């Protein structure tokens, strides 16, 4: 399993801007599809989902602009 993860990380390290664009489009469209099919289910947990989003967003912003800019 560790070898597989290392291969995936190595491949992701070679991504271009277009590869990341398509990755984001894929994840966005999956989120929209899941939201369309399971809207009532996710509405019950909307506060939790917002907390997860905000925490992960702040983490990515910190890692991008504070940690890795040095």
C-alpha cells in the first residue's frame, strides 16, 4: 500500500495546471451530483459541513501563503 501511495504522489507531483483544473472540475461536478441526489440528507448536517469547509479552507490558505511561501 505504501508503494502505491508513493507512486500516486509521484504522479501528482508531475501535474500541470491543466491537470489540476480537470481534477477540480471532477471534484466539483461530483459534489454537485451528490448534492442533487442527497440534498435532504446534507441539509440536516449543513452546519457541520460549513465548519469542515471553513477549517479546511483556512488550513489550505495557511499552508499555501504562510508555510510554503518562505
